[in-house]
C-alpha cells in the first residue's frame, strides 16, 4: 500500500506511511480506507461569492496564510483573491505541495513560531 500510494502521489514513503496509518482500518475482510464522512456530504451553508468576500473582509484578527507553491492556491486563483481581502494578514509562500506541513515540517513550524512571537510579543 505504501509503495503504491507513494508512486501515485509523488510523496516519500515515510510521509505516505503516516497518511496510511491514519486512514487505514483493519476489518474482517482486510483493510479499508477511512476518512471523515462529513467530507463527502454537501455543506449545510452555502454563501454567494459576495457573502464570502464580505465575511473574509471583516475578519479582524491577525492571520497568517502559509501556501505551498505547488498546492491549491495556484490552481484556484479565487483563494488568493479572497486572502487579499484580509485586513491583518501575513502571506508566506513556501516550496512544496498539499502536504507541505508533512514534507517540510521544520520550516513550516519556524514560520508559525516566528509569526506568533511577532504577533503576540
């Protein structure tokens, strides 16, 4: 499983191992992939583009967004547009993909600690 998932995702086997440990469940029939079922149901709340923009523009707390250069934001420009609406924002782009926090944990941790120290210091 680990080798196959690593080949399909391009992630190192040690990272894939963590994902598989979290999401595989042993059953009487063998192993089964599991995830939070709430990820597969429609949202109870739908907002228009204008409502989302108004909501984001009124967030008043300091916010840091760490985005992976090969993550979601390059594929969904609207995410970057919405992030720009934040009043007190710090944007950090880092090399990596969707699992940036797993493939480069130390640099991500350091950016978070630096931000919290600066914001609360």
